[in-house]
C-alpha cells in the first residue's frame, strides 16, 4: 500500500476559551478526494490548516509525505493580488520557489488555459467575475503540481450554475493529472460532497472528532447525469442524516 499523502495522528488543537478540537485521526490516500462536512465551528478549516502545515497540533502529530511545499490551498475568497494580472498571480508561487520568470509565466499560461482562462491572461482581478477569480485561484494552487490540494469552501459564494461548472471542471483537472493529487475539501453542502468525493467525513459539532465516515458510490469523475442516479440520492440522504446526528451532539454549543 502506498504511503499516505498526509496523516493526522491523535491531533488535538487547543484554543483559549473553548473546548479543544480532537483528537483527530485521519489518513489521506494518494489521489483520493475527501469531503469534510460539519457544523460551523466544528474544526473543518482547522483540519485543512493542520494538513497544510500552516498550524501545528497542540498534541499528536501531523505528517506529510512530501512536505508542505507540495501542497496547494484554495481559500474561501480568491485572495488574488489586486494590482497584478492573472498570469502574474498564478506565476507567483513558482517564482517564489526559484523558477525562472519566463518559465513561471509559461507554466502560468498553461494553468490558466487548463481552467478556461487562456483569454484572460492579462486581466486584473477587478475585471474578472467571481467564478473567473476562483478559477485563477485554482490555477495558482495547481500550477506547481501539488500532490495534495486543499479547498476551503471555494465555491460557497458562487451562483449555482457557476458553482456546478467549477465542480465539474475540478474533476476533469484532477483526472487529467498524472499522478492525480489527493484533494481534501470543506463544504456545508452534502450534495456537493457526494458529487465531488470518494468518501465523506462528518465532524462532531462539539469536539471536531470524526463522527462518521461514508464511502461514496460511483467512480470519479462523475458522468453528467449522475445527480439523477438513485445511488447518488441515497448517498445524499445518508450523509445528510449523519450530519444532522453530528450536529445534535449533546456537547454541541447552542
């Protein structure tokens, strides 16, 4: 069996004025897509930061097979440099890693073309729609060829049609890469979780521990008609029930 891309072992995070998060035990398999669902404040974003190496656990361990330099992170907002065009925003992580500027720009152009923005290379963020800006952010996360891609509700603020298109594009971008990166994404939307992921993890509302794990049916990437499949609908209902149970935890804050 391949070495996990990332692992949390008994990870606990202490925050002043609130109960600790965890312990959390989690292994991310190379190339899989994992959804994290849970109530607001359950610790979903904290788990992403632990996996990314942006935060260290107070107890336990967070380990990465290839180190944080091979991690891409897409936040809830695009977080683009407003004074820089799309090409410059995407090339930035390569240049910070020591890639020659000309090569960084070439690879940025390829990444932007892959997300459907080959005609927006010199557009600044203010000239981009919300969906386009998120595509730039996704291209920036993928341009260095990460083996782990972390997504913190990047589609939440988008309209439903744009959101659906980006979800399907993410599948195709993932499937086109060799080797495929592991993806861990946070969502409040159980339908999004079932459509995007191989498996879903439900966090307990009070402790942030993994309260339930659901292996999702079907192969990735999903066919366009899969949302009408009875297996999809059954998985959505099962995950919604697991989430409702986790949110009714007797220790959960009101």
